[in-house]
């Protein structure tokens, strides 16, 4: 892993790495971000691997301006007011994904919403322009450790897991961005940051409250960080298929039989997906949410999921599958 001072040349190198599916740590005005091409599910899967995160939490998508955000999410009236006042800057908005949103489902962990932000740091802006694509980036630290605000902190925590660290001194804000949920009608701050609820209230002309609570526990509809769950049952660690079930395979499904006769290869294409035929956990993570969505059709009785090894990214995949199976 190389620490490089940000210059026009190294920013171009970093943009090329991102286009190729690499991981680049870059400065923003809040904290350093661990960035990857948001359109490339396998690159995004590497973020979770590098952070050692046992769960797929949804990531913030960084874009260079409001027009680029509008290609990904539905910018409602509230969103336009907030973006014209606070972007570029330390504010993230949660908005509905557009139907034609090209961002990998892994970035939003299968949810119908996406977190977007236009950072104000000149190096981040130059990188996003040079890359010419949305960049998914959580804070550049190992899961469960403090966010990094200097290049030295980053290299201490992420070490060799990244392809390049683009260094530009310490981050001026030093605190993660405010996360504002505008997807549910009622504006809600999910994470406090430099932009306060009072400032947002003034722009929107309506009350905006903090919700620091437990997002797992529903308060009122639209106010919780939901987990994606399919509408039909999931059956985990399947070693064969019940008639009427769809198959989510991992590795070879050559010997998957259907009870009462037949085998997986007799299933129609719409009832059969494979997370990774070669048994690659990174590829499986990249495919997980899109394939669950594809199989989640009411004409299937359930989705039978083959065993996925509980190691590396497999831990996060199994975490998400067992939540979806509940
Ligand atoms: O300042 C920042 O926001 C930094 C820099 C790099 O931009 N990024 C950052 O990302 O702090 P991360 O992944 O550490 O935090 C993202 C936060 C999490 O609390 C996550 O749950 C929330 O945003 N989030 C992302 N997508 C969401 C969604 N669709 N719905 C609800 N919350 C979401
Ligand atoms: Mg973080």
C-alpha cells in the first residue's frame, strides 16, 4: 500500500485505480473515506472485507455535484432545498433510489433508499471528477475503531488492505457527516454532525428532529434503518430442494436434487441463481442482494439457500441471510 501526497498526478492515478475496481483512501472535509467504484459490486465487496465489518451496513455514495446525485436518487422538493443550501458540505441525504439507479445493490444493502453526499474537500471533488463515477465510501477505519482524520491514522488501521492512500493532511471538520433521512416524508436526522437539525429546520421551514435511537426498533413507519427482507421465506443451509422452491446456490449445484424427483438444472432460469459458481465469497457478496431481489417472486414457495462458509465475507453474507430468514 502506498501513501501518496495528493497532486494532480496522484489524483489521476487514484481515479484510474477506482475505475479498475481498486480501493483508494481519500480525504474529505469530515473524515478520510475508503472509496471504491459504486457501480462495481465486487469492488464494493472489497470495502467490507478491508473494514473487517461482519455486517453489510449501507454505504454513503459520493458524487461531484447535485446533477450527479439526481441520476441516482429521486431528488424531491425537500432534497433540492437542502442540497442547494448545504452541498458541497458535511451532509448526507437518504433518498429513494431511482428505478434506473446503476449503483450496486450492495451499497444500499438491498434497501430501496441510498445515502448520497457531495463532499466539499478539493481533493475529494477532483477525484470524483477524474473518476467520473459515483464512489462508495465509508469512513476509512476498521470496523469498531474510530474514524480516521489523518493519513497516519488510516495507515495504522487499514494497512495493506487498500491500494492507495491519497494524503492531504488532517480533515477540517474531523467528524462524520450529518445523516438526514428524507425518504419517508418526515425529515429526520439519523446521525448528528456539523450541520445541525436546527439549521436544516430553518431551510425546510419545518421541524427536524434527531433520532439517535435504536434503528432496529420501529418507532413510526419510515423512521428506522430497515433491513432488506424478501417477501417469501428463505430456507438456509439447504442440501436439497422442496418442489416449488427457487434456488440460491453457492459453488456447484450439480448435485442439488429436488425431493420427489428431478434436479436443480431442471429449474427454470427465473428460479435459479448462483452467488458464485467458483465459490468466491467476494463475488457472492457482490451478487447477494440483486439475486435475492431476482428470486423474490410470489410464484416461488420459498428460496432455498445453499450453505455459505462462515469465514471472511461469508460471515457478513450469513448475517444478512439469517436476518432475512427471520
Ligand atoms: O463523513 C462521512 O459521512 C464519511 C465520509 C467518508 O464521507 N463517511 C461515513 O460513512 O461516515 P459510514 O459508512 O461510516 O457511515 C454511513 C452512515 C451509517 O450510519 C449508515 O447506517 C448510514 O450512513 N446509511 C447509509 N445508507 C443508509 C440508508 N440507505 N438508510 C439509512 N442509513 C443509511
Ligand atoms: Mg464509520
